[in-house]
């Protein structure tokens, strides 16, 4: 039932939220596939891609954040390192909702 409700919510999201560039930072998460977003529904799956090297990962929104002005998404530090921006801390990533 929850997956059905998330699907309905995703259909109601504006097109600009479905695929866009987000200023992304990283945080220390217990699970590497977890991400934080202020408004996307918990459980939403995103494909995040580093446009500088083409590497991508699938993350699941599992918490709220980031709470720093100008940032749209937080992903786990593990995935940030794998995407190639763990040392820089902040990068604009291409994001796309996976349905």
C-alpha cells in the first residue's frame, strides 16, 4: 500500500522535480543508500549522477534535510566518495526520480 501511495504522490509532483540538477552535499549515514531531502516523500528513489564523471547511484529518501541554505539534497558520504565528490563536499548532481 505504501508503494502505491508513493507512486500516486510522484505522479502529482511537478515535472521540474522529476529530473533536475540539485546542489548536493554528503552526511554520515548508517546506510549508504539513504539520502535526505526537505520535501520529497520518504521512500522516493532517486538516481543521482555526477555530470563530471558520469558515475551514478540510486538513493532512497529516508530522512529530512539538508538544512543549509542553498543545498537541495544530502547523500551518504559512502556514495559521495563513490560518485567522486567526497573530498569537495558539495556538487551539483543530476537527479531523476526512479519509478
